[in-house]
């Protein structure tokens, strides 16, 4: 039997895709955040989402 090639399966695969429409100023903000943090757009959005979720939990919502 041949060994499998390619990437190993992930422990937490990202199976879901979400599309968001933004205006020009929101796009510029996202681009600036990415430049300032060195993160990609996906990582910047994930980080913002997790921080907002933590904020809401602490606020008791």
C-alpha cells in the first residue's frame, strides 16, 4: 500500500465560508489593520470576532 501524500487533516478544519460586503472605508480600515498587525484579512476578522464575543460575555449580554 502506498503512503498517502498531501497535507495531514486538521484538528479543527475551517469548513464554513462566510461572505461579507463592506464599503470603501471599511475595506480601507481592514487593509490598515492587516498592515499594522501583519495578519491576513481572515485572521484579522477572526481575532476581532473573538474579542467582540469576549467583550459581550464580560458585559453580561
